[in-house]
C-alpha cells in the first residue's frame, strides 16, 4: 500500500515538471536514505547539486528553468528573459542547452547579493533588490514590473517597447507602476535598466510630461510662430458636455489632442477614446493627435502640420 508520503511526493512531481529539490523532498516527508535509494535504483536522476528529476519525465524548458532556480538555492528567482517567458511576455524561453549562449540568452536566475553561486549553463545575477518576487507556473520569479526593468538592461529599444505593450495589454502591469519604478522608487534608483526604461516610457509620452499649463503655453508659442491664433485649451464639447478637447479651434472644428497630457492606454480607455474620436469625426471635426514628446522634441513638425490643417479648413 502506497503511503501518504509517497502519494504526496508523486503529486508534487506531477505538478512540478518531475523536478524536485532535496529540501522539498525532505519537507514532503522523505528521509535522506529514501532519497539516496531513489538515486541508486535509477527512479530519480541527479540534475544538478541537490536537484533531482523523475526518470522518464519529459524534458522541457519549464522543468529546466525550475531546476536552474532550485540549483541556485534559497531566495533564488527566475528573472530577466526567463521571467518574461514565464509571464507570457516573451514567445520563447532562453535556451537551456545552447552551445556557448550569450549571457543574456541563457536561463537567468537572480539571487541575493550576499550569496555566491555558479551553476553551469545558467546566468546567475546577484542583486540587492529583495522584493518584487512572485510565483508563476510553480517557479519563483520576479514580478512583471521588475522583470521589465531587468529586461531593459539587456534588450534593444523596440524589444523593450514590445515587452511593455504586452504587459499593459495583459494587465500584468499598469502605467503607474512602471512610472513609479523609474521615477520615484528608491529601490530601483540604481537599477541598470531604469534609465533605459525611463527613456522608452518618455518616448511614448508616459513620463516627464510638463504640467498642462506649461504645455498650453508651449503650444500657443508654437502656433504663434506659424502666424496662427492660440487655440482654446480644455474645450468642453458634445452632448451633456461630455468631451474635453486638449486644444481646439472650435470655429473650424479642428481638435488637437496631446496624449501623455491625458494618457489613455487601458482597453476601456482606448474604447472610450475610439468612441469619442468617431463621434467628433461624424460631427465634422478634424482630429490631430500627438504625443507630448512630439510637442517637446519635434515642435516644428507639429506646428507645421497644425498650420496646414488650419489653413485648409479656413479656406
């Protein structure tokens, strides 16, 4: 008759890709002698020091990553691209057995900075940041915000943008969370990915936006340089006065929207924006949409486009 301990171990292996650590086996009730017996008879095989795999269990990236985390000891967590894959932010995991893989493409595990651990085939990162950890698919890993920051230290700009887009679309992270991490979090102040991620967020108009009053005066100066009158700011329009337009020439029904001044990214907000834009267009408005970054760093292009639209409508 199979004991409760045996059933518990069998269930654990079934739920954890056939991978188990010595500490987990002892915690489930096995003795040191029983562990040695399983290794001697071939029921288990040693994967790395203190980490075993059930013989016959199919190999796979999830089991390999779990073994890598276990091999790195307590408080270890999958991170960087490995964590991104666990969260569904990357299409494929880093290869576990590639021939001389680059550091950023090996399975990556982060451990406390006070520990020293070297595991063959694994990129081990020591970090002073001990928070922002979670469990995903049974594997300890960094949470989505920290994962994005970690990846920002390794990835190119377009890859970072894609990672952020996926995290926001899947509601794994919010814009406010990312902004806090790069602008206000003391914990991430010296993180190697902070500056890069902050630059990408600024590029899309999420961080660094000037106050509305500053943006209003900046827009007025831009258009005055084109010989145009200052547009009305914060114009309220529509049924029940339900729409607020960032800037507008109401007589011409020309609206100028500056995202980042009023940032919209969640699916609900995007649907509301689409409905609003369609309503304005159906009512005869022309809508020009810019990121505040455009207004700040490409003012000549923005002013030229608005001036061309103004003169066309005025004609």
